[in-house]
C-alpha cells in the first residue's frame, strides 16, 4: 500500500516538476526592446536564443542587459521550445542534418524489415497446424517472432529520434539572421545565406 501511495504522489508532483522551465529576457537598444526566449549560448560576440523553435543570434554589442529566469514558461512555450536533445557542440559542428537523415533512413528500413519478418513468423507459428509440430515448437517460433518484431519496433522508433535531431539541426543551419542597430538608433535585420 505504501508503494502505491508513493507512486500516486510522484504522479501528482510530476507536472509541477515538469513546469519548472523559465524564459529569459534579453534587453536590446538601451532598454527600448525586449526579446523573450531561452538563451542557449553566450559567447564573447553573441547571444544565441531559442524563440518558439526559431533559433537566432544577436550580436553582444546590441544587448543592454540579460535577465535569466525572467518568468515561468507557459505550456505553449514548453511545447515549442524543446532543447537540442543533448546535442553537444562537437555534434553540431561535425555531424550535419544529412548525416542524421541517412542514419534515420537506415534505421527505418532495418526496423521495417525486422517488424515484417517478425510479424510473418508470428502469423506462421499461430496459423500452422501440422500434426508433426508440437505445441512447444509453435510457442518457440512465436517467441522468436515476437523478439524480432520488438527489435524492429525499436529501430523504427530510433529512426524518428534521428529525424527529430536532423530537424533541430536544420533549424539552426537554415540561415543566419541577426538583429543589428540602424543608423537612427532603431533595430534592423541582417540576413546571411
């Protein structure tokens, strides 16, 4: 009974633990403009910000101030501002989105093949009613088919994980958009392709 109570308590507390994500505020142009988002990286020359699945960099010279953990993220922001799936700087610089898409396609075709073979093996084991086969042989064949099907499903799910990684890298690679100060003191956009 104590285990059930602990499980229910953890299940109830989980949404509050999940909701402890905060939005940062970056103040621009001498406190005239503010951008809300999650600051991903701060270098000597720029800030990299994730704003609703749009990642961009702002030169440090434009930034007047930075307030980390300015406010708690809303449910909508938590859904759309997912982190980089533990991508390290090395992965971002050496592995491209094409690499992850090729890896995803290999995993997809392997998973699809294994799932199909396992399903046919399961169906053959259950439908085969030859008198020379014993029940033990039937269930051994069914168990092997189930293990092969489970392996195929693992590779299928792994392929979707790699597609998600490739998409996030493509978001980071698609273009370089920088906010720059204009001559009259306002804010302009500089696009690099």
